[in-house]
C-alpha cells in the first residue's frame, strides 16, 4: 500500500511538473523579450532576447483600453544560417 501511494505521489508530481513547464517557459520568454526590447531601445541596436534566438524585438504594440502591450519580433525564416 505504501508503494502504491509513493508511486501515485511521484506520478502526480511528475505530471504536475511537466504540465507547468510550458507556462513557466512562456513567462520567462516574455520577461526576456521585455528586457531585450528595453535594451534595444537604450542602445539603438538589435538585441536578441536569448543567445540562440534568430530574431529580435522591433516594435511594441499597445492597447490603451486594456493596458496590454505586445512585443513584435522581426520575422526570420527557419533556414540555417550561413
């Protein structure tokens, strides 16, 4: 019985951790995009949000009615770099 409870608790913890991983990455990515936008505005040059990013922020869209804003990224194709 103890092994079953331990197995269920471990399974639950694993499923919970895997389920929260994507939302956590999304929150971190949004923060990194905000930092990259602020830095690119301060330095007046393209700043990538993370070292392996193949894009960078180019604009910020704001919706005054809701107070929300979105960072717009430069489109790049998924082709390998030369």
